[in-house]
C-alpha cells in the first residue's frame, strides 16, 4: 500500500457508533437491530412535540367536565346493557327479582322506554335490551334494532 494516498475515513454505525467493517459501501448500520432502533427513535422524535403548559380556558374546562360526565353515563349504560344481555341469554324472558337485583343493574340509567308487543308493558331499554319489573318477576326483552335516547 502506498503511504502517500490518504486513507478513507472509517464509517461508523449511526446508532451505536461502532465501526461498520467490510460490506456494502453505502451501509449506515452495523446490523438490523441498530437500523430498527435508529428508525424508531427518529420516528418517535419527529412525532413528539412538547407543548408549553398553559391553563385551559373556562370554556375548555366546561367542555372537559361535560365530556367526562357523558363518558361516565355511557359507561353505566354499557354495563347495564352487558348485564341485561347476560341475563337474557341465561333466563330468556323472565328473571326472579332476587337474581335481577344481584346483577347490579343501575335502574336510574336507560336509553329509552319501549312498549313490547307481547307484554304490552313499558320496558326500560339499555340500547337493544330492556326490562320491566312486575312484582317479584322481571321480564326481559330484546329489540333487534338499537334504540337510542328519544
């Protein structure tokens, strides 16, 4: 080798900084792990922007409070619907009041009132499942279409 020719600088991995060694001339990483780690870090750094903390406006606070209340009510309705679905599949049409009460359905929340063709009584609906309390028996119904708040 001729001492007069300048040597080419040693290329290093963009992720770990280790020398690349033999291989393709345009290599930038020593292995797939470093390539993936570098690209993931680069992608993460480009998507994360730190916003200055500022106090939300009174209007935004009111909206956030309302959205939280709506989410809580929706979660209660959804839990009621799941419990009615399970009761309907277990007991079909009629449930003893004791078993119904053990389920923990929140009777204050329902989406609509529907009059069933078979019983001709008003059923409190949680979306597509409903109930009607008659003495010591609770009658269940399923209405094929989702029923929302009227």
